C-alpha cells in the first residue's frame, strides 16, 4: 500500500505518529501539498497498485478522481438519513427533523443542526434561532460559498448534554482502536477506552457500516451510549487512538 499524506493538515501528535509508523515500517508513502479548489496535489503522482490517502476532503476527492484503490473510504452512505435507517434508537439524534437549509422553521430555545452528509459543508452546532437565521442569511448571500446552498439537507434536533465522546476506528467490521476525545466540555485525548464502549462500538459495527473502514464516534448521554456520527476515516482526526493499529489493519486489507 502506498500512503499519500497531506502535509500540515493534522495539527496533532497523531500526524507525527503516522509518519513514524510509515517510516519505521518501511511502508511507501509521500507527503503532498493539496492545491485549493480541486487543483490536485504537488508533487504530481503517478502510482500503481493499492493507494490510500490521509488528508482533507479535497484529497479524498482527488483520490477518487485518480481512480486509486482504495484511495479513500468515502461514498454516499455517509449520510445521517441512512445512519438513522440502520441504527435507529442507537443514533443520538434519531428524532431529528430533516429538511433543506432554506426550510428550517423558526424554533424556540437553543437547538442542534448539522448537515446530513459528511461533507464538511459546515460544522454541526448548537445555536439559537436569532444566531442561526443571521448565519444562514449571510452564508446564502455568498455566491462563492460553494459548500452550502439553500438545498443543503440538514438534521435539526434538540441539543443533548454529552458526557463523553469517543472516536473508534472500524476496519472490515472490526473495531481496531479508539480514543476518548472529550469529557463534558473539556477537550482531551486519551487512549483509555472502557470495555463497554468498545463492546458497544463493535455491536454497532456488526449492525451496519457505511464502508470497509470508517471512524465511528460514540457519545455518552444520560449514562447511555449512542452513535454520535460516522466519519470518513481518511479525513478524521486521530486524537489518541493507536495509529499503528489503524495502519496495520488498512495494510492487511485486500482489494
């Protein structure tokens, strides 16, 4: 497997660990600069055989355009509507209303909103109607703001008090590694993941998964575990999960 890694993307220890793992394992890899607005990468690469990328969504799209296999684990199943269909009550915001961004109705009190797709069009947020309406007006007035439009599908729900947040890595149906990355409102990175969290993540992976590899975020709310969201592994942060285990699992995949 040849790994194509975007430089200066992950401002965290996991990026340096990834580079160390690839170097010490004598795994072929190339650091690239991603040229904005779908301009490709520098240096230009001509690769054969299995290739996997780690970087921004622009890099994952470039991998798809190049026809690299696996390239990036991304498809149209990274969609809130499908998560709810397959995971049901195990999804934290299973009761969300789905609508176009332009059609979000006036709401009282604070609420949570996120894009249905894992396309980073905007970050999920807890907001008030006044703040949201102002933001929406400004965003939709920008003709050059290509990632968000009136037709962007969103999920809107009541805010949840999240006690803990974990990032778990799933490869070919197995939970490989994981990390606690938030405790209440405090951001942290710990490789200590309770057995019950790992077991819950594995049950969810056994139930359904969007691709052969992905990042499964598990949230604790009211003392219960839920799937918070599912992310494209190639563009998800590492936090404190075991990068070596992730690399070994991806290297073991056959295409």
